[in-house]
C-alpha cells in the first residue's frame, strides 16, 4: 500500500496510514455504496482533525 497508493509514508503519519489500511480490511466485504456512505457520514460528523488540516501547507 505504501509503494502503490501513498508512494511514501512519513513515520509521523504511520499510525494514520495503518488505521486507514485496517478500516479498508475490516470493511472490504461491504458494497462500495455502503462504504462511501459510512465514510461520508464519518467525515461530516467528525470535528476537524488538527493533525491533518493543512498538512500539505507545512514545510518539510
């Protein structure tokens, strides 16, 4: 997943990448529409995550 989808993973964000991979594994048997609805509902009801907000604007 690191080389194919993300290309590179900073150790700082490794826990979040692992969480994403675990979520995909846990929900792999659900229909795509169900997964999309679940993800959208989670995004819309969760507060802003300050770890990820604006990460692309930070200096390396």
